[in-house]
C-alpha cells in the first residue's frame, strides 16, 4: 500500500502523485488514453510496444474534493484516492473501472495437505499458487462484463472466468483450452460492460498473469513477476474506438504486398528442388491459384541459418526464378538459433562482435535447437538487429520474397533458458527474465527493417512469437496446431482475439500442423482459412501430406472453389488491410466488434465477420451438413444463392461439404477481381463491383501493391455510392495511379 496522498502536481498533461511510500504518475496521452505509471523497476517506461511520443495536446483539468482528486480529459476522468486507488469514469459520469478495495477471496482454495495428495497423481495444482505478484492491479468486475483480446490464447472468445499467463511458450502438445500461454504476449484486453467499455494495455514484458474472474467473480487482476506497474486505461465510445486507440498507441500493420494475400503452400519436409518444382507443376495441373511456396528448415545445410543445401538444391537462384515465372514466390524460414560451429560465418561473426546472449559470467550462452548446440542473437541490441538485417541480403540475392521467423520465443531443446541469461535492452544490459517476451518482437523488427533497407519493398515477415506492437513489423501464425476439429473451432476465437489485440494479419496452419488431417477436415479448414489474411496450408514432417490433390477429385474441386473465392475477393482483402493501416480494425472480426449491444454475439465463437460486409458461419463440426446461424441486425443476403434474411434471428441453413455459409450485409458494394492463378497474372485487370440491394457506399483503394510509392501519393481511392434509386456514383477521393481499364457492375 502506498499510504496517504501527501502531495501532487500537474505539469502539462502529467500528474505527479506523491504518496507516503511511493511516487506515481498519471499521464494523459489523448482524450481517451491515460497512462498509469509506478516506477517500481525503472524511472522511465522503456516500452517495446510504443515507439514514439504519443501525447497529443488535450485539455486536462484537476479538481480536489474531500476524499479524492479528479483528473479530467474531454472524454474520461479518473478519481485518485489514498493508497493509489483509481476509479475511471466516462464523460457522463458512469463508473467504468474501479480499483478493487476488498479482501481477495478465492472462490476455491486448497489446504496444503490436499495439495500434496493431488500432486501424487501428477496433477498440476495451480489454484494453490500465489495470487499476489510483486507488481499488480486488481479491479472490480461487474456481473455482465465480458473480456476480449489478450492475443493468441486458447479457448473461447470471451475470456471472462479464465486465467492466462504471458510467457512466450513453444509447447508441442495439442493446444488445449486450459493452456495458460502460447507463443505470443499481448497484454491488452477489452472489458465490455452492460453500459460502457474500456481497454487496458499492461505494458510489462516480465512473466505476467491475468485472472479474469476465476479467482473471484467480483474482481479481476493483472500482475507480473517484476517491472513497473505501467498500464494504459483506454476509453472510447465503441469497441472499434478502443481497438483504434490501442493501435494508435502500439502501431498498426503496414500495407502488405498484395501477393502476400494470395494462397501459400507449405510443409515441413519439402526438402529438395524436385519437390518444389513438382509442387508448382501440381498447382498448375490442378488449377489451384498459388502465390507462395514456403521453404521450411530442410532447405538449409544442417539447419544453419543463412545457408542453402547444395546437395538437394542444385541452383536455388534458378529454382526461385523459375518458380517466379509461374507467379510463385519463395518464403524461407529463419530461426534465431545459430549453430555452434567453427568457421560458420554467422557463428564466427557473432562471436567476434559479441552479438550472442551471455551467461552472468560473460561466456556465450549455449542451448540447443534444430542444428544442435546453438547460440542466441541478442536482438535487443540495435547493432545485432542491423547485423542480422544486413545478412538478409543472402536471401534477397537468391530471389527470396518473404521471411518466416520461427522458434523465436525463443525455443530451446535443452531446458528453458535461465532467467539470468544476459540479453540487451537497447542501451543497457538486461536479462532473459525481462527480454524473453520481446525476443520475437525484436527479431521481427530486425527482419522488417533489414528487408526494407535491402529491397525497398514492403517486407513480408511472419512470426510465431511476438509482443504488443509487433504488428508494425510482422504478420503471425498461430503455431503448431493439430489436425483436430477442436483446433479448427479454436482458430476462430483465436484469430478474432489476435485481431482485437492489434495483430490483424494472422492465420492458422490450414489442415492442422500436427497429426493427420482428413479430407473433410481439410475442406472445412480451407473454408475458414480462405478468410484468414495469412492463407497457408502447412503441416509437420511425419504426418500425412496435405496438398489438396492427394485427396481425390471432390476435395480438389472444393478446395479450388475456396482458393478461387479468395482470389476473387482479393480487392476486398486489400481494402481491409488499407483500412487496418488507418484505423487498426482487423480483417477478421468477431461479431461483437460491430454489434456490441447485441447480447447474442458476446459469446459467439463459431461465426466471424470479414470487414463489415461479410459474415462467415463455417461448419466446424465433423459430419455436419447444416448449421445454426445467427445474423445480427439488418438485412443479409446469402452469398451463394442471394436469398434474403432478416437479422437478429437464428436460421438453420444448409451447408453440404462444398458450402461454407457466407452472408453479405444489405447495401454492400463488394470489390472483386477476375480469376487469376496468382496476383499480377493479369496486368491491371478490371474491377468488378458486386452490388447488393440497399443503400450504401464503399471506399476502394488501388496501388501497385509492392513498394512505398503510395506514401508519395501513387495510389487511387474511389468512393462508390449507391443512391436510393440504385444507381452508382463514383467519386475519386485521390488520383495518383493508373486507373482500372474497366469497372464492371454486377447487381445482385
Ligand atoms: C516449428 C514450427 C513449424 C515448423 C517446424 C520446423 O514447429 O512451428 O511451423 O514447420 O518448427 O521448422
């Protein structure tokens, strides 16, 4: 407890609070965002997620009353009490977020004697663990509060009643709802109340704990093993506002190259030139559009990063250029672990320059990953990031088009890295304990910046591990899922929550990574996956291959139908990416994002929106050929049959194996492209507008899809508006690029 508030002063937008035992700060960043900072560990923030000064000038006032002082912005106010108790209100005076004042009363606690007893059978007895962390905040939960976000956690959409941890983890077992952590740490969540809502971004990279009402229905808590109490209260009048405010703070995804939105085929086990050539041949033979093949670890020599195996690949540059003639780009995996091997340049150079993490006694820290004994580049050091980024020229020169960063939690095969391994935090030495959760983030940053320097193109980076703010540098996939129906189901809330947490460009391994897929599961998965921004079929060595042509004619035809659907919708996906760069709103969205007042969608796990215009209700149950669909308010049209539905209603719809139920909102103007086998096969193709009944307007974006010329104005922005009489008017909001040769209007 901090004791009594003895003194305070407001300097600009920062309020300094002197308590008897501690000094704390509240900084107003925008009308909606207040930072709460208690310097328990460092005097300054040292955020990895927030990179620039985000303070905007707003009017801030301070009032004093008998028991509290009140800091007010144009949108929110915070009442500040003794013992650093804070309560946040919206501008109408509705209490949104109150610090919890009562005793902690776990709903369930075990006596020590029982704990030993339960452990005897090997059970994990986590309720007996500490509820108190050195750094923490406990806040009131109201009966109807729902909780969303927190990145890539397992389980359902609404995190209320669940408990999670942030410690980037590579756990190869099938991901289950009870897993507390996966590969990513994104300490941001949204609390949607019966009246009002807010977000909390807890910017602390140490191992962190989130208990969303599991300990007690009346409060939730977040805390860490160390670091500062440094969190942002984020207000806003709607869920999109909160997401926008969070991504204002931590950044938004950059515009991707357009081809990256195409189809990607991958497998751990593609290991020779012949394999890649035959994959490309089969894509063409079976008429499955494809933009990328992924080269997993077997392209390397003995899993040494920045090498290419010369025995199995005669001439990688020739292979990559031949693939490119067919429109297929190469994406290569790069793991952080550098093999310990004399005369291996990456190892020798890293050692010579002191670029690897160290033990406390200053020797290079060695663990093991794919190449055996390996050392860890210290990506928190800017010189290491530059070094790594410059070496990417090896890949650029061979004709590689994108980089897939894996194992960057960092993973380790010889037990976990000890807490005290020394890593750098920019300009000061730090430890694994502090830098673990941002290791993937810093690796992605090195990759993005290096690739941009070398190519001038929009870098395509995929990562497994990341932290808040990584969306500025990288896309992500959800790691090693399994060919299980439960994992197909999980893909929906997982991607929705990643999107709410700023990571908009995400995807899952279609078909499942581990275990063997079935034809039915693969089909149902591609029906979900074709809506993921990252559209990749990937699976593990040792399991059945998952290329669609291995499963017979029916599978090929249905698989092709959904890959073609994606290619036809590419202008829409590209527009959604552009919107995301401006607003932070993700591509895949839970219905609750746009219909937050509709109770029916607060726990809806098996439907999602793609932008605002499309609603997807995929089949995620084995054997099902019908499903119940909930449509929120408004009028909706079946994408396939154009049948009209009234919203705020449940419908039982047909969904035979070749049908994924998709609905289009009335008034939609859906931009589409003619069929192509890869992005750019047709030079400046026509734009097709699919125009649905109802009034509406739509902003469409067009540029060269590759580089940064759009930053200098080389793009077009069209606004299409349909008036009550049904005719379409086009206004150019911006003109700076070659226009479409033709715009085809298809009225539904
Ligand atoms: C990890 C990755 C997986 C990859 C494998 C081999 O398990 O998550 O995608 O195929 O390593 O590199």
